[in-house]
């Protein structure tokens, strides 16, 4: 498809996620978008590395939505947290969250946030897909059990890998965050995404993409 045609016709933009965090982040760009929930199995494959898991799932989420959406730009994202190379999932409840934070305190956790932009206007899958893994290195403060327990009871971040919401009170239990993309830790790397959207011909500020 000619680049001029892509710019002239604003594409339908779809976030392939049920995450309220990703929806809030994407809304910051001021672009109209829809949400669709991808129906995929998110179980890691045997022997799969954490970064490979995140990249595969981001692509599968985008592909699942793109198969239904037609000529649209679909965003898929997935995040895997790791400690000493082992994946850390969503705790699901208070007891599991406390165990996670106890294990993580005073140590560095690596978050792999994979992002995939699938351009359904292109017939060739190779040219339709942009994909990237953005790493964030997080050091958790060495806090006593009482503080970790109190934090969890206040914020209840049981749906977050790593048991802490950095965009909320969880920032108080973190010692440092290192990343090229500050929104990656929350679940959607906006610096990487805006670059992908520009490459797909999406304009910002009412001007053509460059």
C-alpha cells in the first residue's frame, strides 16, 4: 500500500487487551481507539526464556485480534517479570503477593515488556508486524515484613506481576527503576509504541507522520 494512502486514511486502532492499565496509558496519546480481548493461552512453553515468552504472547495477542479486525492497527503487549531468570507471575492473593515481595526485597527484578503492532492493512505478515521487547530493571527496597504486608493491604496489587503498582503507592517500596521507556513497567511502552505508529503512518499533533 502506498505510504500516502496510509497517511490520508486514519486507520482504525485497536488495543488487544483487557488491562485497565494499558487502556489508560494508550489514552494519553489522544488517539481514538477500541479495545478487544484476545483469546489465547498465555502459558509459557517448556524451556522458553522469559523474553521469548513475552514476545510470543504479544505477537499472538495482536494476531488473534487482527484476524477478526481486518484493516486495522492492532496493539498487543505482554509483560513477564523475572528474578534470577525465573518468571514471576501475578500473585492472585495476599499470601502469594507477600511471598513474592519477601523474595524480591533488596534485589533486582527484570521486567520484559513486549510490544507488537500488527498492521492489518498489509497482506504480508512479515511487513505487517513490528515487535520489540523493552526491559526495565527494578530494585526493590529491603523492607520489613510489616511494611510489605501493610502496603499489600492498602493497594491490593494482586493482578500485577511482581505484586507492586509503580504508578500508585507501590513506588514507595521501590529503590530504583531503570529503563529507556518509563511507561514500559506499567505495561505499555509508549515511546516504542509511538515510534511504531509513526512507521505505520499514524500522525500526531494534526501533522503527517515523519
